[in-house]
C-alpha cells in the first residue's frame, strides 16, 4: 500500500436506469477529479467506476461511451437488477484490490461531491472509514424527513448502531473493505454493517440537494422493504419482544381465568360475550403477528444457508 498521501481513489457509483443523469454526473465528477489530481490530493491512477445494476434503458451504452472517451471512467455491468445494496457491494468488492480507498455515492449527485475533499483529507489523517453526513434534510419532503427520523430512532431502540443521517455516501479504505469482505450475508444493509467494523472513523458534513435528472428509484414500497430489511438483518429484538408479549399475555390470561371462575361461581355466566369475542380476535391477531415476524427471520436463515452469490458480474470495462 502506498503511504497515506496521494491515494489511488476509486468512486463506486451504482446506476439503475440513469441514462439521463449519467452524462451530467460524469462531467461534474471529471471536473472534481481534475481539481483533486491537480492539487495532488489523489493519484492520477484514480478512477470513476459506474456499476450498471441491470438497467433497462441505455445506461450501459452511456457508460461504455464514457469509458471510450476517457479511461478514467470504468464500468461494471451486473447480469441483472439486484438492487442498490448488492450493486454497491459488487463495486466495492471488485475494486478493493485495485486502489487505496473507495468512495461510494449515488448516480444522481444528490450528495455534494465537494465532500470528497474532506473525506480524502480524513483518510490521509488515518481514518479507515469516513461517513458523509447530511447537515439537514431541507430538500426532502416533510414525509420522507419525518419517516427517516423515526426510522433512526427505531433502529437505535433495536440496538442497531447507525450513523444518523448518513446514507451510503462514504469513504472506505482498502483495509476496511478487506474486513467488510468477511461479512458474507446475503441480506445486505450496508449502512448498518459498516459501523460494526470499528476502526478509526471520521465524518464529513454536507447538505443534500434535490435529484436533478430522472426520478427516485426508491418508491415508498422499496423504502419500507429496505427499512424492514435493516431491522431484521441486524437485530433479533423483535423476536424477543414477541416472547415478552407472549409472556405478558399469559399473565393476563391467568388473571382472566381467575375472574371468569369467580363470575361463574357467582352465577353471572352469560355476561362477557363481547369481551370473549374481542379476546379471541385480539389474541389470534397477536399470534399471527408473532408467527409472521418469526417467519421473517426463518426466511432470512433460509436465504443465508443457501450461500448463493450476491451478484453476478457480466462485464468489467477497465
Ligand atoms: N439504484 C440501483 N439499483 C436499484 C435502485 C437504485 O443501483 O435497483 C441506484 C440508483 O441508480 C442511484 C442509487 O441507487 O444511483 C440511489 O437511488 P435513488 O437516488 O433513486 O434513491 P433516493 O435518493 O431517492 O433514496
Ligand atoms: Mg437519490
């Protein structure tokens, strides 16, 4: 490894149907790279790598053309759409042996690319991981903002260590990536996994812009699925909560039994129909919920035991 100055920096950028955004993104990043190399902050061997996550539009053609025009651009094409997290991991794992550090970011440049300077600086100061953290969420809708904030709170309560307001914009050193490669789970939630690595970390603050081209590839449905994935991949607390709930209900039932017996001996046998019906539905519902959550974890175990590859790379233009 070269010393911690002048690192060979790779950018890993997952792209799904981003043909509109890519040319703008590429131009801006090229300019940024120009500044950084000129100043000697990064090596001329640094590269910008787009990972095409099985796009259905002309994204790959755009990447191939960029690569032809300027070898600073590279492209990795996955054989099909595997989702943002896997595409990102494919990039990180493919590139980790070629460079000193990788910065992962989104193709739409919502995350301020000027934060790269600070990330590289902190890397040179010895940080293995540098998190990009949003200063505010002014450009998000009120809905996205409040759901996101609630989510961080829930995750914290579930015992998952996450960096507040940090998405997947971060620098990871070769060392950190090597350690990450030991995490073999197929249920991926990178922003919850990376803090588990430890090491010396840093943070760079930036404000997030609105998406310029194209539309969000994360509709509410995908967002909810992703949030749920985060909880069930990293925490067993929900199962424990069900156990407590079950125990609590058992206690209540004991009390109820006593109550029912007393009523019986006092002769009020018909009273309590409504109560009974509500109890049956209530307990039934809770049981189904419990089974569902336990099932969710069993599903995860099932997927993990298969040890299937998490992505397939079709081509690597380098
Ligand atoms: N993305 C991907 N595969 C997918 C969905 C999204 O690689 O199946 C990429 C997308 O191209 C973008 C990044 O993941 O670079 C984040 O997506 P987006 O900006 O749409 O999400 P948002 O910022 O709205 O959360
Ligand atoms: Mg975005």
